[in-house]
C-alpha cells in the first residue's frame, strides 16, 4: 500500500508539536551545565542557549529523540506502533521508509527512556500485581 501511494505518513505536524513542547520545557528548566535558570529558545532555530554559560544544545538534548536518524514524530510514531499494536519492527520500518536498524535502535532507546523515566510506576506495579491481572478502562483491577 505504501509503494502504491495509498498510505502516506507525514509526521510534520507531530514534529512541530513536539518541538514546541520541548522548547517550552527548556524555557522552564535550568541549564544542565551551569544550573542557571536562563535558557532561551527561538521559533526558527533548533538550538537553545543558556545566557549564563553559552551552552547551546539542540532542543532534543537529553531526550529519546536526540541524535536519531528519524524525526521526533517518527520516533514517537514508531514507538507507539510497536507498543500499542501487533506490528513488528519489520512492518514499521517500511511504513516510515527507514531501515530496520534505524527503527529498531529508536524504539529500543525510547523504551529504555520510558522505563528510566517512570521507576516509581514500575515499582508500584511490581508490588501490587501478583499473578495474571488486568486493569480495565475504569481503573478497576480484575484477576485473570
């Protein structure tokens, strides 16, 4: 379907939203190098700048989107498709028009970042879930 032009994936709107959110995050955080609360962002540039120490990372610095051969939207889409569907990396890579290894690396690094980012959540799951368990959309826990 992709080769026939029936399916076309355009992540530009998603890329723009992620960029705005990450830049907003940078504006409200301290510099990772000097700790000063003086980060500047620009709408037209992919760099942010600390007014105090002149640190100038790209806005994706310190995120799962940093230094990938995929756009931010493609990383998020690939991870979501892999985590929420039965699609394999072999099926996702052609959807994005990317190599298997590129998509595999992005998904694995995003997965690791999610696990690192929510240690309290994983700890809570490990303490409360004993045996096969399901949680429905109301939040009610049902044993299976």
